[in-house]
C-alpha cells in the first residue's frame, strides 16, 4: 500500500470509527457488533504503525497515549467556571426568581432546566475542530490540564465539525454499574473500597497515568457551549448534540415559568433512583443568553442560574440535648434532640443513638455539630461528629442509673450493650408494649396508633392489649375528636385483626429478645403455641438461631403468672394460624443477614425471598452466618462480618441467588 492509499484509508477508518463511537457511547446503540468495531480499530492501528507520520492527535488510537505525567500543569480558563447558588425548595426557588426579576422587570423570563450531574466539572477546548486541551474547574479561574485523561473518555469527541475555537463544559461521571464493578474488583483483591461514584470519577481524572483513567470507563455529559454566540441556552444544547456530545436528553426541558420547573423537578425526583448515574438536582438557567449576561454575577455565582437541589439524605445540624426513651422491653435508648433540619424532604428533630457504646464510638457530646442521615423510612441516625467545630462548651453524656420514668434501678446484663429498667410495671414499658402490639408487623390494627391508644388508656377504656378486642363503637365515639364513623372504622380494623399467624402473634407479645426473625424461628420449630408454652429450656436452646439468652427469656415469659393470665384472656378473642410445613428450597440451611439500604427492594421483601427458598433471615452476624448482604450505608454488621470472615455479597449477587 502506498502512502497516499494509506492516508486515504486511514481518514476513512477514522471517520467510520468516530461514527460508531458516537452511536455506542452517546446514543447507546450500535449498527455493528463490538467485535467488528474492534476489528476496524485494529486495522487503523496497524496502518498507523506502518505509516507513523500519518498519526494525528484526533485519531481514535490516540485516546490512551503518552507516558505517565510527573504532575498536572495549570491552565487559566478564558472564561471563569462559576459555581451556582443552591436552592432546596419551591419557596427558595421562588425567592431566587423574585430577586432576579427585580433586576430586569421588563424582560420575559423563560428557563432551561437540566439534570445536575454529580461528577467533576470539565472544560474541553477545540481549535479548528481538534481537541486542544481539557481542564478541571479548579478554583474557577485556574484548573489542571487533564487532556491526556479526558482523551480516554469515549463520549468526548476528539474532533468536531466546527471551525474556529469553541469550549464545551460538562461533567465527567462514572455510572452506578461501573462503580459497582470497580468496587467488586477492589473487594476481591482486598483493595480500597471507593465511597461514591463522584469521588471515584474525580480521582480517576487526576491519575498521572492515562491507562488507569481509561480502565475506569468514565462518561461525559455536556451542559454549556461557549464561542458560538448562540441566542439561547436551549439552542446550545441542540448544537452540542449535533456536534456529537451527550446532554441530559429527556431529563432536560425548556420551561415557560416556575410551575413548569416545579413539575419537571418532581418528575425527575421520582425517576432519580432508577437512572444509571447519580444526579443531585436540576440546574435551572434563564434561557436567553442576552438576559443571562445582563443579570451578571454576584460573588462566584451567576445570577441567571440556580442549582435546584433534591432534598439531601444527609445534613449537618447540632445536638441540643440527649434524652433517654424507655421501650416495651424496658430497654433504655439514648436519643439525640436536634436543631430541626430537613433531610429527604422531611424536617427531623430527633435521631436515634442506639446505645451507650454507639455514643462512645462516635465520640459524641451534647452541643456537638453532627452529620445526620436518613435512608427511606428508617429512623434518622447520627453518622459523624464534626469535632473540628467544637467550642469547648460541649458536655459529656452519661446513661442514667435510674429509669427516667419510674425511677427504678437500671441494669445491664453481662456482655450486653443495652441498659434495662427492671420494673415490669413501669408505665413507659406498658404503653410501649401496647404500641408494639398493634404495630404493622404484629397485629397490624389499621388506624390504631399511639395517640388513640393514649386516649383509650387515659379514659380508662383499656388496661392491657386484650381489652382492645372488647371495645365497642359506643365506647369510642364519645371521646374527643372521635365521631361515629371513625369509631366504626377502628372497631372494624380490630375485628379484621383477630386472625393472625403464629409468628406475628409471638412477635406481638413483646417477649424480651424475641424480634421478628426469632418469632418466625420459634413458630416454624414448634408449629403451635401449645407446644411452645410447654417447651423446657433445653428444647428451646435446640431451636436454630436461638441461643441461651433468648431461650431463657422465652422460657421465663411463659412461666410468669401475669403473662399466663394475659394470654388466657387474649386467646378468647384471637384465632392463631399455625405455620404450614416448609418445603426444602435451594437456600435451605443458609442464614442471611442484611445491613444497609437496598435499592431494588425493601429489607422485608428480601427476607421473604430468602424464607420462600428455604433460607433463614437473621438479625445477628455470627461465624455460622452464610451470607451478609450489604446495601448502601452499611452498619456495624458489615464490620463484624469482615472480622469473622463471613461471606459478604452485594444486592446484585443476592438477586442472582434468589432468582
């Protein structure tokens, strides 16, 4: 092949490979197979090896090129890369809109709303169609030259059909799928587990060796175009797509006013968790570039755009006090009283601290600034103490030696982390027991919550849980804020709850140490309440997943005189369904413990899947645990599993097991 023929072939190959790169990495479709695309790249590489003087910077073979750098050089941005003002609610958005409208009262305001990608901001500059350099945001004025690394990102074109000089700004990200795959590899080789996709994307772009960056398979979404003098921001997005860049696609929209922005925001918030990448809100810009420029800049933020953030899953606040609650078993739980803060769309003023050991682990004091998190419907918890913000006025917390409700002595069993009120007649224990009895996982009496139960107790309508089943409409209707209809609904709900599976019945009794899983184990082992009542201590200890402490607690409960009388009274109204014999499944003999928040299903759904396949869900990790399934924000069970060498799997691996 002559040099002229080679040059012609190379140009055609480059053009064809770039066409398929765009299809695959931007449009998520490919007309040919990946093997065929690899074959085209291979032919190009061989020709360039044979004719090295024909290699150009925009060749697909030059994406991963060059030796590792010793350091990153600095680059000054021709136009500052500004940060954005954050707004967290419709009210705050409306305030921002009012402020900017005052500055241009005669102008018409239309907006462009697009996803706010959670990655690393980049500036990519092209001269005469060829990628010249790429830089990080840095401090907004000076960034780092990461050209070698950005060239490895397949969704960044190495050339564009636009003469002159243009600048494309966007966000480098790692998809959730790639993030999981990288952490899976890290786990296998006992390497560092990365905290989140954003940190990994940022770290990947700052690798001195571009081969490492290439292995991370970064993606790039563009959001701004400078140098073409377009009238509207929405036109810039259309042009970016024509030039071969990814944008927010169907997640972005031109909006006529605030109401359209709010509607779009809500729609994106609902889709957020199912997206293949992380976004943390919408960027809402004034669509007219002339008006955007007219509004100017305040500090380091343009007035004409705002980041309309989703409600955070974590927030910082202050611990104003630590109080102690007494539960149905007499367990004392410390609770942080917080300066009210919004997390996940709701205002939070309390966070559980679990026990005294957890307070010591966190190093928490009253008055500390803390990071508080909330996952789904889980009770908020304190995740980190910001010790660097201490003033010296913070106070140590000590667990009380006497019950804060009945003033009886508080005891802690040997080896236990939880303190207990020993008074079985403690009023707090009695009320909490009733709340537990009617709860969703127990008798599940719809509409019968703590406030209504308090009213029943305060008016002398009930003395214990069994009395609930004796109530009549006429007893409830005269109470304040109750009417005939609401009384009728409650009586109907009570009636519908009389038939109950044995496991839920046992859980409802509130036996110390008998949680949902233990109740299932007891029900399946004994098969009936009668057999369980008659079981001796030795027989109870033979039940799978039940140790000496739980066995003793269960044995003692059924031999307590007051409990016997309560049970006799309760069984007049309740019909217990005994469990059917469980067929052996493919998970028979395997125990599963779940920690952290699962993405595709609730923890209860996951446990049901395990049970249906013959496995045993458990709440505690031991050397006999088969698998610990780890979701987002795992707790101490994850650390214990690592310590004991128990097999740890993620949600995807669990799903494969239960398919």
